[in-house]
C-alpha cells in the first residue's frame, strides 16, 4: 500500500504553539498554587482545553474542589492568555523543515489535512499563511471524542474517502500518537523516545522530517493496517 494522505497535528508540529499552551497553563497553575512543569506538560499536549485543566487540577497538592462554573472560568482565562501569546504569530514561525515537507507532499500529489484538538487551529493556520495549504481541517468542533481517541484522524480519512492504512499522521503528543496508531495509520512522532515510544517513526525535531525518510519507514512497517472501528 502507498500512502495517499498526510494528517498533521498543528501545535508543536507546524509551529511552536505547544510552548504557548505550556506557558499559559504554567501561569494558570501558579495562580491556583499548582506547579505545571514540563513533565506534566507532556500529558497536556494533544488533549482538549478542559481535559488539560482536569490534569492540572489533579496535580494540586490538595484537592481544590472547583465547581463546573469555576472550571469554565479557569479554562477561559487560560484561553485568553493563550490568545494573547498567539497574536504575534506570522509565516516565519513555521517550524524548520515544515515548508519543504509540505511542498514535497504537494509535489507527490498526496492529500493534506490538519487534525488538531485546538479551537484556535484555524486562526493559527491563517496567521502562519497556511490556510490554503491544506485540503481539509479537523478541529475540536467537528469531533465527539478527542485524542487519544482516533476520531480526529479517522474523520480526515473518511472525508477523503481513503483507507486508514493509507494515511500518515504526524504528531508531537503521546495522545496523538496513540490516536494515529488506534486508527491503524502510520504514526510519525516529533519529540523524545521517552514521551513518544509508540511512534512508528520518530524524529527529534521537525528539521529532520523528509518525505523520503517517512515513506521509507512507512514501507518498512508491517503492522500498519489494523483499522479501528467506531
Ligand atoms: C492541542 C494542544 O493542539 O489543542 C493542547 O496540543 C490544547 O495543548 C488543545 O489543550 C486545545 O487547544 P485550545 O486552543 O482549544 O485550548
Ligand atoms: Mg501537538
């Protein structure tokens, strides 16, 4: 089987917004008396805003017992901080190697989708000047189940009408790699082997990504193709 589509995560893959999410949660944590360090942050990557808040709250030294309304307020507060941080994003903030990879995918006539858990995905993509660069966008508004559930990735493949095993997913989060694998797609991880041990193909950062390298690893992967069914 040849790959027919690439489905990219956004935050931490196309641009370094993963760092902005981290800084915003760190500040919210400080206001709540909870230390949000990089280890905890690995578990916040790829998951929804409210699930991230739950994970931050679970790290409190003493249970905080917030009402649903208070949780909404903290999640809104985090989003305001985040939106302030992404205001300055511009095309030069695309991560190294991403432009070349997107170009190679296009030149090879492969389909391209964005699969993000973020409700800010479209605005970030626009600020990066990439709104027209993808064929389809799946964001939190279109799915019932967030990563690590495979729905985000399955939704893109279903839209294209192609088999899951003909898709390559690119992710920087453990939740995202789990979602790609659960869909029976080929997972490309960006990050450390510690955090992303389940990735089928792993690079330390985006500058190491090449279409040739990914395709070679895809062809060498025998287990790709045990599709998940809802
Ligand atoms: C993901 C990020 O892309 O989007 C998570 O990796 C974030 O860290 C999630 O929580 C939701 O983002 P937003 O912008 O809707 O709060
Ligand atoms: Mg990410």
